C-alpha cells in the first residue's frame, strides 16, 4: 500500500534530495540509521528546516507499533540509548522489515513517526513548501 509521509529539512538539503534522492545517514538517530518522516506535515518542528518534502512510500514492509509496546514485545530497554539506536539492525535483520512506524499515544500532533531504513521503499518525492 502506498502512503504519504513528510520530512522537514533545509532548502539546500531539499534541493539535494530532489536531485539525488534521499540517502541513509552515517549517524544513528533515535531509532537507528534511517530517514525520519511523519504522517502529516505539521508534526516536524521548524528547527529541522524551512522546507517540507512529501514522499510516497511503499508501506508493506514497515513494522508499526505503539511506543509503549516496542520494549515489551521485543524485550528492549528504551531508556538506554543502546536500547534503540541499533533499532535499524533489529528491524531489518531480525524482523525482516525495512522501516518502523512509532505511534506515541500522548503525541500532541496526532502523528506517527516513521523511520525508513531502505530507500527502495521511497517511490517518489515532492517539495511542498519553503517558508
């Protein structure tokens, strides 16, 4: 199934992404080395940049879990940085998925954070806005 996800970045980086596509980062983020998206364009705070990119994504290989259930279901300690910074390896190698969608129950924006570990899931991008 195809879904729309949103990524906020700087105008300069957005132009690079438009020309060259997304690339996986060298450093781990909260959920590992992946590209971070939200399910709506209002979730990501403006400190990430002044440009929103809409990406069409194949969601068939995305593991979807409520935040509270991740630790319980997979015996992870999410309070320790090591508990989730290697989530990319856990999700791709152990579970066979290419991304993870995390639903934070108390999220004031009513969004889901999505971390993509495999750029082949990205089917298209569009730059939506520059503030």
